[in-house]
């Protein structure tokens, strides 16, 4: 069989599987959540997820921040101007607990020595990518069912395929593509009073952040190792992928909707995989 023919068959098979999942039929697909309902899910994910990937852009040489000699210590290569950089970062949702307007701006403990915060100090905008990781595996995983149907429709599939699928399921026991993730775009700014751990705001921020990240107590503001500050990512835009597009919202969430979600709203819902026995093809109302 020619490669083009195989590709066409694969495309048709994938489309057929997605349009008619194994635990339901295409006539009874769940309602796609609205952008606001997606914002509620996103705010819960932000509250429950301790890690994200922050991306910034290196400044051009003529705009490079010296940061008190930190760039020289870093021995940064020349020619990085305009190049994006993404790194894992500790995040928390602490402003509500600190008595600050709870509008979905992530709390970050910024170390001046870190590349992303040097880039932000030099004027870079910032994005934060967050994905939901379920604490419990699904009762039945999509991957083996979908791939099995695709291979069968093409006349393939044997014990080795089944073994490979089982091994993959053990390594990642859920379909990451079926789970929500989002990107928050904006800029970094200091939290007023956040660095003073004797103040009400600073003490509450430190307590909240350390509750999520116990090891972060070693580099709280005022530590003797690195200069650090509590900052917020001021959210200006939100891009959301709730999962597969036939049952999840995909697109931009108005920032006003993101900001207007109340704590009681996100506390009242359950995300996929928060409880045992969930189904991967399910959406919010079915969990």
C-alpha cells in the first residue's frame, strides 16, 4: 500500500474514532462548555497545580539588563536577542489568601538570578503554560481503544502492538491531549508589601507559598543566598485548550471572565481525575 493511501486511511480512521467515541455515540455528544465555564475550570487548575512553564524573550544586546553583574556571571552567549526561553517555575494561587484582589493572577517567587526574571526585568512580556495532571488514572484509557480501532481498520494489530500499548499506558496512564491546559499571557510586577515578611501581606504570601512548596522557605525574600521577590503575573490574555474539540472549548477566554471567577465557583467543581473511576471521554457534567 502506498504511503499516501495509508496516510489517508489513518486520517479517516482518526476522524471516525473522534467523532464516535467508544463509550457513546455521535448523536449524544456532550455539550461544549462555554468560555466562562472553561475559565472556572482554569481557575481551579491554577489553584491546584504547583508547576508551570514560564516563557520570556531574551533582550537584544543593546537593551540587555546588567542586573548588577548577573549577566556576566551567567556568561550568556551573544546573539540571543529575540530568542524565546521557557523554563519550569514554582507557582501558587496566593493573592486571595493574602487579602489581595483574587482575580487569577498567579503568585511567583522570583529570583533575580533566573533567566526568565532577568528577561522580564529587561522588558520581556511573559507567558505561563499550565496543564492539568490528574492524581488518579482513568478507569479506562483512551489510547488503547483509539489505537486499537485505528490499527484494526487498517488491517494491522497483533500481540506486540497490544504489549506496546500496555507499556505506553503504564508510562502515562491517561490521554494528555484529552485534558485541559492553558496559557496566561501578561507581564510581571512586584506585589506591594510582599517582600516584608513582618507585614500582613508578606507573611500570608510566604505562608501560602511554602504550603504549596515547602522547600521554597530557603529562598523567601530576605534569604542570604539569592535576592528574591514575590511577584504576580498580571494576566492580560488567556488561551485555553480544554481537550478534544468535539467536547471541550478551545480558544481565547476574555480576561474579564478569567478575573470575575469567584473562589466559590471553582471550589464547587471537580476536574477530570480528581476522583477515582473517571472516564476519559467524560466532561465536567459526567464526572
